[in-house]
């Protein structure tokens, strides 16, 4: 109570208010302002390069930025197309192997029923008939529910695609408009004390976010490398694309590397590739260990927070903001840290003055 009533009371109150305001902004305003914040980030990062190119080519910056963004979107679309093509090819191969897989399952089921009859005295024919009836009932229920569920998921997927397209479109247009007036806005606001304080806060925040993204990039590359080594040693077909997909999905807390490696291990086991199944399982274990050990350390080192603090914000972000909390949680930590430091410094300066 003495601390709250003393000289630190106002600082603590301001920090608490800032934390609450930041949470409300993340919860309710971030979705509305995200395209424009991304536009500001793009222009802020690209402006030095655009200035150099403009001096040599005399092409307006917004045109240069538009070409750069179109190139980046084209590369992203190419990567997505490659992943979809890879998935289509493997889906076709999987379809061709369904008959072989079904024969192996029939044989395994028949052998299992014979084993039960030999060791437990159960009638093999009756047991096999009962199991097939249960499997047929399960397949019939799945077919009945598959249609409505597929339609619902397809509609949700279409909505997500439209929302993503609108998000990218608004960000693209906002980037071009901001790029055209970027220097003029900075000159007009230059010298304003509030703007100077906010601009320093923005620059520091961008630097910390860059450190966070570098840490995530290092983790993704390590996971890709681990998965690639395990799958290549096991001679799994399409090991490199599968490793790339593993690294991407491992960054998502409720998906992780297991969504790729465990089905791969099962498929290799059913296909008779025992080394491939073992390689996929071992790679999965190593991915979990490396992610759990290195993520807090790398994030803490790059962002400037202790590993346990970063782990707390990752966990809290997932709990509060859902699946995207793995990104918004550390981002909240970065903004809160920098904002709190700025508030305490400003308050200290005010006390001296």
C-alpha cells in the first residue's frame, strides 16, 4: 500500500491502464486497423530502398512499391500453387494405393481373428463378421455426416478466402496511398513532441517485432531440417516438401508438426516402409523437444525478455486470442514492454523537470 501511495503509485496506475487499453485494442481494434498498420510497416521498411531506386530511375515511389508488392504476392502465390500441386499429386497416388491398402487391412484383420481363435478360443469367422459389421456401420455414419460437414467447411473456407483477399487488397491500396504522401506526412509532423515520442515507440517496436520474426524463422528452419533428415534417412517419398510443410505448421500451437509427421509414419508403416515410419516418429519427437527448449530462449533473446516471460505470453496469447495467440501474445509482450518503459521514462523526466 505504501508503494501505491508513494512516488511509484502513479507509474503503476498508468502502466495498469496501458495494459488494459492494449488488451482492449488487441481484442476489438486490431482487426479493424491491421491492414493500415501493415501498410505503415511496409512503407516504413521499404522507403529507404524506394528512395535510392527513385533517384536512379525517376519512377514514382508508389509505382515502385506496387511492383515490389506484386512480385511478392506472385512469389507467395507460386509457393501456394506448388504446395497444392504437391498435395494433388500425392492425393492421386494415395487413391491409386487404396486397393492395395485395403487388401493389407483385410489380411491383417483376418490374421488377427485367427490369432484370437487360436489363443482365446473365439470363433474367427464370427469375430471377423462382427468387426466388418461395425466397420460398415461406421462408414455409413461417416458418409451420412460427410455431406453437410463438407458443405459447411467449404462455405467457411470460401468466407476465409474472401476475407483474406479483402485484407490483402486493402493493405495493398493503403500501402500505395501512404507511400505517395509518406515524406510529406513526416515533414508536417516533424517537431511535434507527441509525434516524436510515438515515432520512437514505433521504431523500437518494429525492431523488437523483427527480432521476434527472426526467432520464429530460425525455429521453422530447424524444424524443417530435423524433419527433412528424419524423412530422408527413412527414404520417404516427397521428404523435402513434407519437411517444408512440417516447419510451417509447427508454428501453430494447435496443429504442430504431428499433423504431418504422424500420418506420414502411419502411411509408411502400412506401406511396409518400417525405416520411414521410424524416421518420421523420431523426427516428430525431436521437433517437439527442440520447439519446447529453444522457443522461449530464442524469443527471449531476440525480444529482450526472459524465456519464462515469453513462454507465459505465448501461453496467455493462445488462451486469450485463440490459435493466433502464438503471434499476438508475444506481440502484446513487445508492445507492453516498450510502452511501459516509455511511460516510466516520461514520468521520470517529468519528475526531474
